[in-house]
C-alpha cells in the first residue's frame, strides 16, 4: 500500500491528519508521486530540483479535484450547503497547517499567494514601526524575496538596512556580527532565513531570536526551505512572524503561509484592501476584521488551502523526523559523491551537519547553464543560475552556480546518476577525468 492509500479519504474537509506513523521507505512512497515514473530524453527522470518546487503526491491533487468536482463554492459568504462545505474545508486546511507548525490557534495562520507575498505583508505592515535612524537586519544569504521588501521599506522610511555576513563555510558570521554590534538598540526588525536555498545552511534561529528580542526587535523568519524538510514548531522557535510557501512542501502552487503571534497580528494594520478583510465599510471609511481575515482580502486560495492541508497531513503521516533523517542521509551521500568530481567547488557547508538538502556548486570552466543543459539531456533536472540570491553569489565571487536539491523521494541511485552526469559534462567540455 502506498502512503497516500493509507490516508483517510477527504470528504467535505480534508482529513489527512494521521494518528499512526507510516515507516519511512523511499521506494514505497515514490509510488505516491506519479510524475517520478516518467521519462525524459528516453531515460528515467531524475528530479533534483525540489528546493525550486517539489512534486505533489496523488492525495494532494485528489483533495483539490474532490473540492472542485463536489463542493466548489466561495467561502465565508455563500449561505448555502456548498458554501458551508467549502468554508469548512478551507478552514480545515488552516487548522491542519496550524497543527503542522505547532501554532497555538488557527487564527495565527494567514493564507497568502506564496512566501514572497507573506514577506511583503510583513515589510508593509511593520512599516509603521520603523523610521529614519532605525535599522533592519537581514543576511547576505537571503532569497531576493527576503531582501527586496526590506530594501523598499528602508527607502520608504529612511531606515538603514544592515547585513549578517557569512564565513567561507557558508555559516552566518555571528562573531563578526557581535563585534560590529550588528544587532543593537537601533535594530527594529531582524528578518532571516531558517535554511538557505543555495548553501543549505540551517541557521541558529533561536539564538538570533534571543539577540533580537533582547533589544526589542521584531523577528521575521523565512522558513520556505525549512518547513518542507525539518520539524518546525513556530511556538518553540520564538520568532514573531514566520513565512513559508506551499509548493515546496508537496503542496500546490498559489498558496503561501504567514504565521504570526496573535497579539502582534492583532496590532498590525491591513496589507491589501478588499472584500472579506473588513468589519464595516461606509463612505467615510472602513474598519477591519480580526486576524487572520484582516490580511486575506478577496477570494482566498480555497482549493490550494485544501491541498496544502492534505500535504501537511501527508508529511505528518510519514513524520518530519523521518523526512529530515532521510534528507540528512541523502545529502551526506551527495556531498561524498560530489567531492569525487575533479575541481568541483561546493558553496556552503561541505559536511552534512546543520545542513538541508540543497547543494550548490561550480565546475571549473563550465557555465552552470551548460551543466544543467547537459544533465537535462540525461533526464537529470537541476537548477543553474543565481537561485534568486545574487548578493550571496557575489559574496562567493561567482555569478551563478548549479544547484541539486533533494527531498523525501530522492534515492541514492539518483545521486549516482548526478555524479556520473557531471563526469560526462566534464568530458564533453574536454576536462575532468
Ligand atoms: C528561502 C526562500 N525564500 C523565499 C522563496 C520564495 O518562495 P515563493 O517563490 O514561493 O514566493 C524561496 C523560493 O525559492 C526560497 O527558497
């Protein structure tokens, strides 16, 4: 039986929360992902681009299909049976996400379009808390989604943007940050990634939260690469706001999440205006709904919330500890394999400690776009480019890199195919062995 087959069928509300854990077996769970059975260029697909977007198990697609085929209606406004069913399923998805990330209550979970929108929501609504002379701290390893909204906020308010640097091993330079007083009484916001999408580094978020809270700063965490691969408990983490995206955690595209401490959310102003986020609208002005609806203007991503709730149930059924252990094992195997490729330079930690399943690297004299094209000709999907992290690539003195990223369905045979493919790439360009 596949993992998905063991999940309860979804009715009006997704019911994929599991009491019972399913033993981790990569071959077994691959059967839940039909796309992994396809071929590319006459060879079995080797999908090593999950940090970009993950594949979806059949149960996620079926939950969304079931909604559209049998329960479709708008939520929170249609006073009929279908409206009630759709609303229950949508709010059921919110509850499943709250349970998955250890939120104290579902009202702390805001649905957005993606992580980028969640981070823009943070920068916009926290804007009234910063002014000229204040400081916002981010890091050089951020995705552009956690850089640009803060640059825009700094421009708007006259605040200064300051940066954590990284050391050569791709770890945050906490010693340098302490000696230059990076976090100080002028710091109003610290926004930091939990897991780097390029280096794979897992940052000591709780330590940074303590430093930031000691000076009264608000902490935003970009957990887009963390929630899919690590057990994340937002309450234990201690941050104020945590953003992530659905499509990297076996969920659908078109939905992201912002979790926030309820008392903070209750103080923040709206982000976008429109239907459903209001309390009363008159010609003289408007008052606003309580969280989370204050931050969800217009028709929300209904089917996506149902799919995302099912995705969280699927990951919980397998167990986030088991998924993290599998990623650790696969990443260790990949790092060993990649170290055998002549001249290959790994950006980020070379050891599988405090490290997620994304490994970026460069090959001497071969452009990352050529690497990905040649690998693609052998059915191997990786990403070549700057991975939306140009400042980080600049920091390491390169324009771009090739990134292989792994997930719960990645096998050691796929890593072997990658290492072989890189040998082929080097021979093609007249280098290597
Ligand atoms: C660390 C990190 N933050 C933010 C994002 C943005 O996610 P989305 O494109 O779904 O908004 C990504 C996506 O690659 C990411 O890896």
